């Protein structure tokens, strides 16, 4: 993931959470303009702050970098719910998802 993709992903996840860059910055213990500076390409977070960002956004670092997963918390919820399903129930769910996708 390059810098532009990182910025795009951070912005996407922040907007999905429904918070402003300022509120997010202050919530992770940074200056009010911190996230705005990242989203404008001025700087990138340290690894330590990146983990705070992931925690704030309620995503794992892996989910952050999975740009095909636009709503990680919903995907994680669905995966957790499927763990208790038996094979027949999973086949029904798979069929339903295929039907919805088409």
C-alpha cells in the first residue's frame, strides 16, 4: 500500500465511523490537526500511533490494509456469527450471498 492508498483508506474508515478528522485526532491524544495532516499528505503516523488509529477505528491492522473490505466491523460480525453454523446452514448462507451478489 502506497501513501495515497493509506490516506484514502484512513479517510474511508474515518468517514464510515462518522467522525471528523479533528475529533479523531483529539481522541487518539494528538493535536486537533493531526489526522487532517495525514489525510492531506503532510505526514504519516508512527507505527505506535497507527495502532492507536486502528484501535480507534475498531479495525485490526490487517483489516486496515484490506481495502476490498469497506465495512470491516460488519464483515467481522458476520464471520463471528457463522462460526456456530453447521454445514447445511453455511451452504444456505453461501447460496443466499451468491444470489444477493448477482
